[in-house]
C-alpha cells in the first residue's frame, strides 16, 4: 500500500520558449503529486513535454510559472549550490543512454555520486558494491562499460541513481534504448527494487508495458496532463 506522504508536488507548471517572434508553450498548467514509495509513469508522444517536465522536477530547468516543492521546499528558490546538493543527495537520475564514464569500472561509476558528496573512497566503493549486488551485477564490479551489455550498463546506471538512497528517482526513457529482452530485465529489476526500497520513481516513457506496472499513470498531451493511459 502506497504511503500517502507527499515527497514532491508540481503546482500549475508552465514552460514557454521564445523562438524569434513565436512563443512555444511546452507545459500548460501541469499539476502532479508524488507520494513516498510511489512509482509513477508519465507517457506521451515526442514533443508532448515529458522530458521538459522531468528536467524541471529535477531542478535542471526553470518553469515559466508555477512551482515544484520537494518536502515543502520550492526547489527553484534554492541557490545554485543548494540545488546541486539537492540533486546529489535527494534525487537519482536515469536516462535512456546510460551516461557511464568509460574510463571507470562499474563499481567506480556507481560510487561517483558518493565521492562527489565527499564520502571516503573505501566506504563509497563498499556501498557501490552493495548496490551492484542488489541489481544483480556482483560479477561485473570491475568491468568497464565497454565490456557490459546494454542491459547491464542500464543496471549500473540504475545502481548509480539509487546508491545515495534518494527519496525520488527521475527516469527518462530508461528502456528506450534496449531490446525487448533487456527491457524485460529492467522491468523485473524495477519490480524488485520496489519491493526492497522505499524510493519513489517517476518514469517518463513511451513504453506502455512499463507504464502499466506503475502505481499511477499519467498522459501528457500537448503540454497538458491527465491521469490514465487512455483518453
């Protein structure tokens, strides 16, 4: 049963870009609430505003109007340093492309957020090892990204996103670059993480099979949001 404690809330978010004399409205009054330990899917076609919404929720972009609050704090009123600390300690990010550092091993990649936060290397590597074991990659600790399959690289990326035990993970098309077999592997992993962690996940995806596994599903259509996978 989902804990009803609110972790993040988006209130009347709009985002408008200026292109010469034209104004392009990407988000139009989006309202969204993420509860503790809740898994939420946001689906929509390309250009519907999904990634823009995720970037605003992650304090990587600013809304034109409206606000995002994390545990009651408006994240866009934080200083640049405070936002960086918020992203490092309270958020995890997973992208369609894993963005692993090629010159570092799997365990070093996963430990990177901890090292950036100033944790001792030995302790950071131990926590990273534990997370790789959690995602089924205890046999790949010292392998470099080039030696890993696509599904394994995405598992490393997920381990890196959760190593700090954030309250919320934002995932942008996490299965979008995987074949069906590897996508199924990620589906299974997400189900296992849900059983083991209290982290909230927000998945932006085209994948209706992934979306159907989540606690809640939303559609973004031309910048407007509605609950459910069908109109």
